[in-house]
């Protein structure tokens, strides 16, 4: 794949600033979720930006107009400088969000982060009960720790956001999951059906629910929503539908290089956290300033606009709505990231999505069929 050469005057007039900055502080994580969106070969990337380098990234991002900042990973809590980075984010005027598994969090840290200026904590769970949660997380104590930390987050006065990735092994728990969130007095609950990138793509056959399972889950969420409204509860349920059961793709990241800028642990700058897999040379914040990366780098300009689009997207009257869908999904399913996202029923490769749906209808896979996200498996994968 070659880079496209776009004249600078053309770029800077068309492209707005990155409003959302995602700081992936580390790929280290004590858990092993088989749907993790980190790269399969994450173990190969051991370098992490220093505290000072991250602060410089935050400063440059804010100068360009970024307003929302996410700290994620891996597990961002393994970074000992997290409170310092939160303090700098507050000083710069970001609205900051910590995306965490809750492992490594303590009541004292919750309070320290609040004092440092953190606005928001999102705690992820794997399931509604300890047995399944811990099996999926690969940790015997994860569930109890998550419960304790969800309570600590609420007590400290943060808005409480709980996140569940939904797949065929926990989709039957929808009512139990929402019950649990209600008991924890969550403000927002993200029921995010698994999207198939990174480890989730590797495990797709063992994770993808059938259409019947999905419809049952959707109905459960809808009726729970009605009960919550009738009871005066303010808990919000956000059900994210899976791309593989749609006929049109989502406007991925609101368009390539449009709003979102991710910086990976080693400083690689990406238009989305999955894009590292693409055969594109992405720039690094250690070598290039963020402004140049965003406006002028070949990597960030690669899929801006629509001149790169082949048919059927090029002449499609819907291209301004979805930008041809997700480049990573196109790459994973067709081997060419330029193609229309195969989720689209107009794509000549849509049969691959239909085949995945059919396979999900007949799948008999169990937890033992999953490849867990850990350093050992990542190294094996890298060697292969
Ligand atoms: S998805 Fe699971 S394994 Fe991946 S970073 Fe989050 S907690 Fe860790
Ligand atoms: S053909 Fe391309 S632009 Fe048209 S709806 Fe499908 S993915 Fe979107």
C-alpha cells in the first residue's frame, strides 16, 4: 500500500482539530479478556512513553483543541504516574476519563485521582456472576475487586459508568447484568456487543452470538428500560449493536482522522486504537509533533476525504454518512483496507459477514475454545 500525497493547503483547510485524545498508557494488564482490542502482538511492544513524554503529548493535544481525554491501556493503573498525568490533564483543562478493569484500584487511589482532577471512571466487568466473570478475566479475585471498586467510585461522587462486553458466553445474562448495575446504583451502563478486532477477531467463532440470542438480549434491554423509566430510575442503558448484524456499517470513528487521535504506549499515533494492524506507517510522537502528525502525516491523511474509495463506495449516495465503514474491518475480512466494509450489503464481500452469521447460528464452542489475551499467547502469535 502506498501513501497518498495530499497538498498541505488542501489538508489544513478541510480538517478540524482532534477533539478526542485517547492515551493508551500501557499494554500491560493483569487480566486476559479474550475480546481485548489490543494488538495480538502487544507483547512485542514493551516500550512506554515516560511521564514527561506523556505530559508533552497532553500539552500538544490541548493546544490543538482536544477537550476530552481518555486514559486506557492495557490497564492504565499499572502506571505509577497516573495521578500525576491526571493532575496535568486537569491543569490543561481536559475533561478526563479513566477506563479501567478496576484491578489495582483502591479506595485511596479513587480519592487521590478525584483530588488530582479526574472527572470520570469507567469500570469494566466480564459477567454478572463471579464464576463466569473470573473465568473470562483469567483471575480468581477479579469480580469481588470490581464490585468493591464500583462502590468506591460511586461513594467518591463520580458518575458511575459500568461497561460489559457482550458475547455468546454472557448474552443470556442480560437481565442479571442490568440487575447488578441497578444494585450498584450505576448512572450509565454500556452493554457493548463485541466488535471483532484484535483478540476478538481471533476468537470470533467462539464469541459471536447468534441472531436469536441477539434479538432476545435486545428485547430484554428494551423491557428493562421501560421498567426503569416506570420506577423513576435514572440509570441509562446503552446497548451497542454489533456491526456483523447490520446491513450498513457505522461511520467508524466519525471518519478517519476526523475527531479521534489515539497515542499507543510506545508513542505511535493512530486514527483509532485498532488501526495499528493496518499496513500503514503511522508516525510516532517521539519523532514528530502532534500537529504535524494530525494535519500532515501520510498515515492520518490516508483515508481522509473520499478520493481513495473504490467502487461501490465511490459512486454511492450514502458515502457521506458512513465513509465506507471501518478500514480495519475491511482489512481483516478482505485483506485490503481500501475495500468497502463487508458489513455493508452492497459490498462484494458481504458474503463473509453472512457466513460468520451462519456459523454463529450453529456454533457449539465453549470457554475452552477461547485464546486468552496474555503475554505467552501474544508471543506465540507474534512468532507465527
Ligand atoms: S480488555 Fe481485558 S485484557 Fe484487555 S486491557 Fe481491558 S481488562 Fe485488560
Ligand atoms: S457502498 Fe460504501 S459508502 Fe455505500 S453504504 Fe456501503 S459502505 Fe457505505
